[in-house]
């Protein structure tokens, strides 16, 4: 193919997107903190959210609505299964903004 080009994007294994902030104000946009997984994942097994004193606030794989929590920075930890059966640990922080 003369003069042509092909662009190929290679995603790292086990890539996941976690928003840096969310605002549970009931407007239907960014009301729930939830992880988005690449197609290499079979699914999310767990999602735990902690306050600054390591107190567990939420333990469910379907997201966190911030109910009862104040504006601030929270830590999260998740386990997700890859389609090959491997389980990976993901972690980060999220800002709850009201």
C-alpha cells in the first residue's frame, strides 16, 4: 500500500477508568461513582470506599452514590476479573463534590 498509513492502538492489559470526582446532586449526571472497565474484563467483583480514617463506607460492585458522605476525598479499592480468569486489584481516590 503506497502512501497509506495504519494507526494501531494497543491498550495495556486490565485497563480501567475511574473518574477523579463525582457530584451526587440528583441531576442525573455524574451522580454515582462507578468504574468503567475495558473489554478485557469480565466484570467488577467488589468496590470498597473508605473515608480518611480508613473507615469502610461502601462495599458493593455496582457503584457508590455518596449517600451520607460529606464533600471530600475518599479512597477506593476494587477487585475485577479479567476474561482469562485472573483477578486484579485496582485502587485510587475520588473527590465527592456537592
